[in-house]
C-alpha cells in the first residue's frame, strides 16, 4: 500500500513538473514574439489574468485564415510554421512566403482592415497558434507601452522607404519596382518566398517589356537573389534582394 502511495505521489509530481515545464515553454515562446519582446514576465502575467488568450493547434495544410475572412483577432505562431498566400486573381499572380514561430502573423493588417487580405496555412502538424481578440489587443497596447512600440516598429518596416524610391517606382525603373513589390508584401524574416504566375502575366503587371524584364530576372539570378522558371520565381535571399533594391533606387 505504501509502495502504491509512493508511486502515486511520484506520478503526480512528474505530471506537475511536466505541465509546469510546458507552461514555461509557452511563456518563453510568447515572450519571443516580436510584438511581446521586452515585456516582463510580471506584466505578461497581468495580461493573461485580465484578457482571454486562445491557444489553438492545427495540422499541416489546414487553413488558419482564408483571405476575405473577418479580421477580428491578432494571431501569433507559437510553434511550427505557416504559409502565407497573397493572390491577385485579376492578374493571376500568387505571392507566398513561410513564417516560422514564435512570430507575428499579418499583424500589419489587423488594425484598419475588416477582412484578412491573405490566406494562412499550417506547414506542420500541431502548429501552435495564439489568438487574441482585436479589441482586447488594442487595449493591451494602450496599457503596455512596450507592446505599442513594438507594433509601431513592425508597421514602420513597411514605411521606411526613401521618398526617392517612390519616384523610381512611378517611373521606368523595373528593377526597383519589382524588388519593392516583393519586399513590401513579405515579412522581413520570412523564407521560401515564391511568385506563381506566367512570366507573360508578370510583364503586364509591372508594365515592362518582355526583353527588359527577362534582363532583370537574369541579372538577379546571376547575383544569387532569385531562380525562376516559366511559371515560378523563387526568392533565394531576401536580404540580398533588399540590398539590391537599395542600390537600384539610388541609381
């Protein structure tokens, strides 16, 4: 009997330690998300005591968000990775990227939009997602300055483009126009960026002659920035693309 009691207490202690470690692991993951960076554990505890956090799990291929869904929450990757897809049906172009957790998901679009502009799919089984009601998260930002500052920094990455770059894009600088489009619609730390479209449709989309656009693609391929086929363009190095864009905007 004493032996069984000892086994019971051992298992209880083991389970308690296991779940404690699991909870701490989730804490650590959340505090690594860019919008939560710099937040103290004490402040975070106050947030989860006051606001509802929904922890969700999705298997590979599941649509976490469909483009056009009501944008009613902020979503974050706790574990695994997700695939984002931007589709322009009018010109038949799809731009996709992979984001690995812990990370934000489409946080740039969560305020000021009633509908999600992108579709998001789980890349792995048991992809962990944190969902927070939009109004709740706005309140959290108002109460915790560090989160608000992180959000403003996240937004600024989309707007830190020199004024002269817009002039280049408005003119005939196909290199700058093409690079800017990719950089603007993808996250700074994303990977596996792919453009699915016939090259003919891309020429028309950017208003470029076929020979000129082919020259740009060949140049970027030689520099190790992209690879491409007749129906796909693969971005091999987003950082190289960013440097390439800066150089071409200064010409």
